[in-house]
C-alpha cells in the first residue's frame, strides 16, 4: 500500500502534510481508520486523531509527531470498491471549524466513491488486459536467424495508447531448402482478439512455410484455406518473402527475393549506392477474405549491399495525410539514413518516423553482404530482436 496524492487547503501546512504522507503508511497500526476500512470494506471514522496516544493509530515516531502538527479534528476513510475488492482508499479530514462528518455526509461520500471505485477497477482491468496482450506479443518476437551472407534486424514498438494494442507481427526463419523466409503482417483490430488471432496466423504460417517447399504465393493461399477451415475469422495483411541464393547467384554475391503481398504496404529496397525505391507490385487480397483467392509471386534480384525493409502501417501512416505522402516520406528518410549500419538504421527509422505513433510498429530488415564480406557463420545462434518504446 502507498499514498499517491494529498492536498491541504492551508498552503502553509501542505509541506507538513507531504512529509506526513511520505512516512505514515509504515507507522499505521491495526487500530487506525485505514486498517479498519481495509479490513471491513466500510467507511471508518475517528475524531481528534491528533490527540490519540502513540500506538493507538500510529506508532510513536516521525509520523506521529507530524500528525500532532496537522491537528486533524474529524477523519473519515472511505474504501474505493471495485468488483468484489477494495482498490484504494480516500481519506478526508475536517478541521475544528468544519465539525465532524455526519451520517448524511458519509452517505453522500459513499455514493461518490462508488463511482470512483468502479472507474479505478476498470482502469486496473484494462492495464491487466494490456499487460496480457503485450506478454503474448513479446512471446512471439522471433529470434532472428543468421544465414550466410545476410544480416537481419527487427524492431517492435507497442502502441503508445493503452487501447491500441493489436496484431502486428513479424517472423524470420530458414527453410528446409536453405533459403531465408521473412514475414510481416498486421491483423485488423486493436484488442486481445486481434493479438490472439495474430498468434494463430503466425504459427500456422510458420509451420506451413517450413513443411512444404513451394512459393510464397502458394504458401499464402494455403494459409487462406487454413484460416477458413480452422475458423480464424479475422482479416490480416501480410508479406511473405524468401531470399534464395543458388550457386550461380552466390558466385556474384546476389540473392533472389521472391515475395507475395496480401494487402500489405510495399517493401522498401535500399540499393547499395543509397537510392531507395518502393517495390510497388501487385497487391492481392487480405488474408481471410476468401478461402481460395488468386495470389501471385514477384521477384527482384538483390545486389550485394542491398537492404530490404518490411514494416507495418504504424511506421508511416498519419492522420489527415495521404498514404502516398507517407510512403514517400519513408522512402526519402531511408535514403537519408542509407550509410548507417542495419541495426542503427532500424533505430533511427523508429525514432524519426514513429516516435508519436498511436499504432503498433513492426520493422523487419535484411541486408545482403557486400561481395567478399565475412558474414555470420552458417547455422549460428539466433539473435534476439530489440523491442522498445522509451528508447525510440
């Protein structure tokens, strides 16, 4: 238990009250009105608390001495009750000129604190709900693989607003054929249901992509079927991409990126020379719209030193701004940051573009090593992605 706020109508006594509040809780006895209100769940009153002997209401010491200076006449402690439990206490004190609290006074105060208690309980439940969703999201943050000749980085930033916890996710893993699979998506909605659906979609997609050697478009089509058959009744945007490096490309340090886009924002390609472009190819339907939609694959050859950025809409979208303007700002910002190491590039993007975002933000980036550069060891340990809001 702790005191969270206090106010005295006499400004000269406010410092005394502040000092008392800082030390009173450890000094409270079982006979204090605070202890009695907590135990009974009903209002507790006391008259002339300042005249009580040490040990009656407070242990002897600093708190007791400060209470003598405050000289309260009448005190009432009212429980702030939520759904079946006390969430807090409100203590009100009258000086001699105001007299004691009457039964009518206490009845009126009880009506008021009943509403306060319900509001406090609702806030507590909302905070617990948000903590649950954030813990679910944290549990799904992928440990990034370290494939040959590729460097991966990821950032996840939960929404600033408590009501806006939602279904953004990313994933990265090595497939059975040795190619690297990248996924980013955003389930519609900003609540626990969206987060749970995100977990279902992410896990089904991960298992399907790893089990069958096929193209991204076919994998997403299979996911549509699975969502339909398993009753995952939500909509989600997503990009699934694979980075392939057969021997003929490996000799030149190149990778082939093959991807399919289910209603998601376009990837950003940052060339080794610092130019950035949006890969604005065909965008197919969101996941979950139909059980068997048509989906297509796109391919692009990545030269050594090229970087691809996948991201969710919280990074770019702003109220009262067209998406075209938002995406162009992202492109120009990426160009301005082109010379940075990949980890720092992700940090700066989040800091510069999403510092005041009201939506979740997920960023997944991959950079192809320059030809001849020493890349991470094949099959090396996973790398834990960074998750931050305050650091951004």
